[in-house]
């Protein structure tokens, strides 16, 4: 498993199903010699790569496949291996074409990446021409030719295999940044002596109630922030309905719907009731999967069909009995005992944070401010797994993810930089995660969320959760190794870390110095610089979150 859950070449899902390793290597070498590759930068750390496989290579490989089939296939009326080649070609043309298309596109991509020495991050998305039925505002439906970006398994269904001429395909690739690692031994780290406070116990007991909360219908009330809404919606661009859905679930807060960030959405729907229709607008990001609507204004019309609100059970005798306790004191004692046993893990996490801060402060990693949707989602998926491991209730995780999409660009950039750094260390030291570590982490998540082991594993397997869990554990293993070589100091809980001390001193120095008056010219220059910087730092639009309740329709 790789850093992005890559399929192409990772476990030979598309490349080696019917090829031996030596056969695949021969094909790769031939492709690297024969293909032509064009690269075009289309964004920070993002390129469009166009690959052309010449007809001679296609015909040569096709001839080899038919020769193999002639030798092994059974054709009625002929002994095995004796059927005329023309009959074999006619009988198996569709199967050979389908298999060869898959082989040449997947192997062609890998050959191009090796030939051009491209340091790719994750799997590519392929440019695919499609025809879509779109309804205009005049209610008339028309077929529109457009292009979409699709992963390889979906792209293979739509890309045509040419009967004549060369095979050409294009894909969009995200790139890893190039950088040097800092010195990794003797990192200064504080080991904090922790204790469980009463407030910690209260917070944990509140979390236990939240875990048992349910979203229940609101019959006659109005929408409140963070309610779950089921809506019929239309996404309109240039007067055409490019997306629509019935009973589509969204949260009543600033949201990302169909890849478009809708700032202020929570305020727009707050106070509305069943049957109301609201309209909100956003700008389609420049890396949206629908290529022809990128950077255009999108209007969303949403009609509210159902409102649901999270209801948390009260802390009463009934609640205590439902979780197997007779009194609040008994529960508190158990919670405190369990939290006491977890103190060493909490202390270790604080040390991990300090090592992460050191790596970020001492490694120059250039990450674009305008992050792509896939970069943002990759970072948020990793953060989601962290929160699941901590036992945070699903509704709170969803809210946290939406808030990060809207406001926490700096946090996402920080996470992404640390991801690149730890990925490089893992490659240099050949660090992999054993299966028992993954199963142990899933077991802990099951205990904290009060769910079965197999249910947690199934939930993680539906998306990229297993990949993100793998990466989370791998990163913990890397940080543990660095801590083994660190210069560790034991400190009390009320002592500041070296980083906080430095920040406090810098703040104090700034306060002591009286600000000098600026000259008019300097003032103007500063204002101009600030304006320019503000323009550059316009947040990117980001992608949708999973919902906390059982979905009636997927949000992505």
C-alpha cells in the first residue's frame, strides 16, 4: 500500500492480472522506447500528461496476443492450436481489444512516468470525453459533449481503442515536491508528566453520550445550524443544470456540494422550514472533475424535504443502565481508571507533535497555497482517521471536517507538508506497517466507538479509510523511531515547551518595543504589499464531507 492508496502498479491490479513479471517488464521497456510524451503544467504541483502509443506497437502486441490465443484457444471444428488465425481474430477481437486497451493505457502511463522521471503523488485522473444529458432552465433536455476527469477503472470503460492509427490518452497528475531532510537525531523533546483532571473525565462522559446520540426528524420547527437536511437540488452553470439529485443530504453549515464551496450556506438555510427553497452561489474550482465548468459561477437551488436534529440522551438512570452502570460515581471511576491507563499514550502524542514541529521548522517544503481538491481531501481523510481513533463522535467529526474545508487552509498546508516529510523518511528507511498493528488499531477504534470490529473495518474499507489508517500508523512508527534517538527532557505539565517559550519571549520583546512611525512612502508600499498578499491568499474551494446519519443519497 502506498501513500495515496495507488492502484496503478501498486499491487498490479490493472497491469499484471494476466502477465508474468518478466512479460510485463518486456512490455514496459518496449513502451518506454516507442511512446511519445507531452507534459503541460496546469497548476502548482499538477501537470497534464499526454501519451501516444504508435500503431506499430499496438499491432505488434496484438499479434502476440492472437498467437497465444491460437495456441491455447478451443475453436469448434478445429483441433486445439490448429484454427486459422483469421478465425481466431474474428472470434476473439472484442476480448483482445478490451484487454489490450487496459494493458496499453495502464502500462503506457507507468512507462511515461518512468521515462520522464515524474515523481507522481497517487493515481492519475484520465481525461475522458463523455456525452451528458443536461436540462436547461427552459426545462428542455439536451445531450452535451464534455470532458471529465476519471480514475483509471472508470476511464477504461469510456476510452475508445482505435481500430486504426495510434492510441492517445491524457491524464492529470499531482506531483510530490522535491526537498532535503534535516538532521534527524538528537531532536530536543520534552516528556510531559500528565494527570487526569476532573474536566477530562467530564469531557469523556459527554463524548460517551454523544456517541449514543441520534438524528431525529423535526416536524414543525425551523432549521438550526448543524441540522441535517434532505433536499432536492439543482446545480446550474451557464443556464444548464449540470447536476441534480433528490433527497440529497447536507448539513446546515458552510458546505462543499459537488466540489463547490458554498460559504454562508448555514446562514442561508437557518430559520427555513420544510418545503422552503433557497438559492446560493459559488465558484467552481480550477481542478473540478468536470473540465468545461471550471472557474465558472455555479448557482444551487435547494428545496428542503426533511430536517433532522441530533438528540443526545440525558445523563440519567436510564442512560447509565443502557451502558451497564448503576451509578454516576461507578461510571466516573471506570472512566478515570481507563484514562489513567492511557496517559503514557497521551504523553507520547505530545512528543510526536514536538517532533513534527521540528521537522516542519527545519525542512523547506514548497507546497502551493492554492491546494487542489485532491490534496485537501487527502489531508482531511487522514485527519478523519485520527479523530476516529480518538473516539470522537461521528457527528462532531463531520462538523470538524466541514470547518476545516472552509477555514483551516493553514492547517491543511501544515498537514500536507508533514505528510511529504514523513513519506520521504518512510521511503529512505523502508518502513512498512505489519497487519497486526492495523488490526490492533481497528480493535481500539471499535472499543471507543462501541461498534463491532468487522463493522469498523467495513466502514474503513468503503473509501480510502484503510489507506489512511495505514499511513497514520506508519507515521506513528516513524515518529517513535525519531523519539528513540531524541534528546528527551522530563518536565511537569505546567512547564512550557521550548517552542512555546520562544514564542512567549518573542511576544514580550515585541510589546517592549515602541512601534516606530512609518514614512508616508513606506506606509503606501506596505499597504500595497498587504493588498497583493490578500489577493494571493484567496482560499480554494474544497470537496464534500461524509454525513453522520444513514445516507439516502451519497454526497459525492
